[in-house]
């Protein structure tokens, strides 16, 4: 059995293109005969993320078995020069070939409502990220 109870403290610098900033949180994991589980609580403050996104503050909570994880997220910050605030939920699973998941959420972007219309599906396999989904900005 493999188990861990870690305190996270570091930086995102160089994790992805243009990423920088502090990361804090906790990570608990175990991998026993019936599979692995995870409990992650992570927070970002004043962090630059890919695509011109800046997080004044962001949180991510992930819990459950590795083949059926549940997540909650929140972000307040900027997309380019426009304010953005998002909250949402997601689900994910480690597979034999990588990771796949879904996410949906809502919030405000540049003063207008934003929400997923169709959950965003994403996968990471052999270093390739694929995603598909749809969102609306403003309107109903």
C-alpha cells in the first residue's frame, strides 16, 4: 500500500507556457488493493496561467477514487484586460492511457454572464490534450 499526506507549497513557474505564481494546498493519496484515492485542496494567488488568464485567487478541490474523481473549482481574476469570475464542478478519471474528464461552470466575464451550455470534455493521452464543449456569454 502506498500512502501520502503532503503539504503543497511551490510555484507554477514553467509548468506550462507563460505560467507563474505560487501554489499552496494539501494532497492526500493512497493506493491499495482496491485502487487509489485522492484528496486535493489547492489554491493559487496572483498567478499567471496559459492563454492570458491571471488568477487573483483560484481554488481546486478534488476527491475520490482515481477512476471517478469529483472536483470543484473557483477563479477570480482577469482574462486579458477583462475581469472574470468562475465557479464550477467537474469529474475525472485516470485511465490506462492517460486522463479524461468533464467540467461545467458559470460566472461573469467582462460584466456579462458566462456558463457552459454543454459540459467541456477533455483528455490527455500521450502528451496530447483534446477538448470539446460549448459556453455562452451573455443572453439566455
